[in-house]
C-alpha cells in the first residue's frame, strides 16, 4: 500500500497520508513522508487527508503529530483526519490549536473526500 499518494476526486487534487494499521514506529515514518510530500506543493494549495484508522501510537506520538501539523500548516487549503479512536481523539483535541484552522475529523475517507471537494480553487 502506498502510504502517501495523490488522487483526484470530483476534479480536486487530494493528498492522502495513510497511516491505517501502522505500528508506532511506522507512524512516525508515515508522518515524515507526508510532511515531505505536502512541502513540495505551493503554500495554501493542499487538500489533505490524514488517515489514522487503527494506527498505533507510541511514546512521543503527540509531539510527532504536533511537529507534523506545524510543518504542513502553511501548505494547506483544507485538512481532514479520518478514523480517530477515542485515544486519538484526545490527542487530536490537544494538538488542534497547532493545526490548520480547517482540520476536521471524519469517520470515513469518503466523507473526508466529499468535504474537501467543497473547497474551491
């Protein structure tokens, strides 16, 4: 599975950073790769989905997510996160002040795609 990929949905380009089922060590690598991909894009242009379904967090997860959020923030047009567990929701709300103003949680990737497609160019 390609963990960081772009796709077109309803004519809009999305970047998907997919941490589905990763270990805590893999999750750090996925976030790093996602940040590098996003940083290749123009400021304020990226419609991003970060998928965390069944991702396992280890020590330092909140700091890693905060670092990721700060790194990608200037590049984002809109940001969605998918698949938050109850523990991940706690971390999400703790780092939300450091994240892009639009970051919104969704249960499914399809919901996130639909929402991101509403952001105009």
